[in-house]
């Protein structure tokens, strides 16, 4: 069984996937991802919607960027953030749907919690 696991994924790949799951396990970071589903946003816009301080939002944006879920672009003195791959929201919703169906008797219906 150990050989089969080592043939599927190496330790580095497992660690990368673990970091992605850790990043999306935080409610604030999930909210940020859902916000970025609609359009690219500046830090101040995310702060306003989530009603959180700049340091908190910047920290969460950094975590999401470090695992490759979001991208940033500098526009003058401002930094704009967006989803690296917009399909990530659909993938997350599809991943959670069977679990929610089984555990809670609920379905996201493809729209997600924010869709």
C-alpha cells in the first residue's frame, strides 16, 4: 500500500495540496475568493465589504497568493487582486456538494454559498 501511495504523489505535491486546503479552510479567505469571483478588487474594497482592518485583509490575500489561488497587479500605488483561475469557485462548490448532501441533507445547487 505504501508503494501505491508513493506512486500517486510525492511528498512535495502532497505538501502543496495541503497548503492549498489550509488556505481555503479559513472563512475570511473563502469570503475573499467568493468576492473575487465577480471582479478584481483593491485591498480597500475587500476591507470595506468584509469590514476588517487592512492588516488582516493583506495577510489573507498574501496567504491566497502564496498558494497560487490569486494574482496581483500593481496600478500606481495600489495593488489589485483577482482569481488566478476563476474556475476555482466552481471546483470548490463541486468538491463540497457531495459532502454537504451526505452530512447536512443540503445541496449547494451549483451556485455556492455566495452564488
